[in-house]
C-alpha cells in the first residue's frame, strides 16, 4: 500500500538533543551577552531616544504580566517546530538577531534611567508592582536599541507561523502585546520597540521564510496543539515561581 503522503526533501525528523543544545546555547548567548554588555556600559556614553509619544504613554505596572513573556518567548518555537531542518533555520535567525543587537548595545548604548518610573511610588504588597521593581533592579537600563525583547517575540511568532500558521497567529498576538508592554512598563522607548520588530522581520524573511518542504504533511513540520499548550504551561510556571518569590518576601534591592 502506498503511503498517504511522501516527505519532501527538506523534512528531517525532530532531534530533541540537538534542539536542546541550540536552545541552551542561544539562552547563554542572549542572557550572558545581555548582562555582560549591560553591566560594563559606561553611563556617560549612553543617550536617550525619548519622544513625545514616550512622554504620553503612562506607566502601567499591570503590564508586567504580559511583559514577563519576554523571558519565555525564545522557547516558543521549541514547542511548535517539529522539523529539524526548519528548526535549524529558526535557531540561525535567532543567533543572527541576538548577535547584531548585542553589537548595537555595545556601540550605541541608550539609557532608560530617566524613562523608568519612580520605584518609591510602587506598592510592594502588589505582585505586579513588586515585579516591576524587581525588573528594574535586575535588568541593566542600557540595552535598549533595538529592543531584544521585541525582536525575540516577533521572530518567535513568525517562525511558528512558518511551521503552522495558526500557531503563528497566536504567537503574534502575544508578541504584539509584549511590544506594547515594553513601553507601558517604561523599559523601552517606542523607537526601541519599532527597531526590534524591524530587525526580526528581515531575519525571518531571509533565513526562515525560504524553507520549502514539498509534499510534507503538516504534522512533519509542526507539533500538535500540545506544543502551544506546553509553552503556556511553562509561562504559567514562570509567573508562579515569581509569585512564590513575592510571597517569600524576596527584595534584592535591599541587599
């Protein structure tokens, strides 16, 4: 009996071990490089990109629940993209975007010191206000342009769309919400967010979009709905871990 479909030449079964190596390497580059540049930046070299739009956007600490998605967004394709060849393209796109942005941070530092809200006005009995102060404490205020947070979220959604469009739609809704949130928690200037998106799109266009897998079944390219559900579970677990730290009274700014 003939098979119901024939895999295209571009399809390669998932290799979980290789995917794990890629993800850990990207997280190390992203996190390690981000803090290395941020903590060694000379504040006197940093500039501001504030516009009238930034001044018009109010500080809304409740957006921290959405903003927290920046810390898990890079993982979204891991839960969506099954085909190993496609995943390699995704990883290379991430690698390119992260490397380019780290160079931008080092060459053109932008400061969010004056942009950020007054922490003395935050109520540490409220989870999202505590979370905002935690973010201000742990995140160096200099790695702004382009927004790595926005780039990763947008790129994750576009890569998911390549594997299965409906997963990309859901991812893009989250990415757009994150793009808005970075401005409302006063972590980024509006131009940072726009530049982050502007960098993610061509990276996807050049490295991920050209991938072709003729005659491949949808299940060969993407996982089932269990993938996005698993990702949401990871995001919920991250928020839950922050809640436990909040309840335990963790306050690194007092150290």
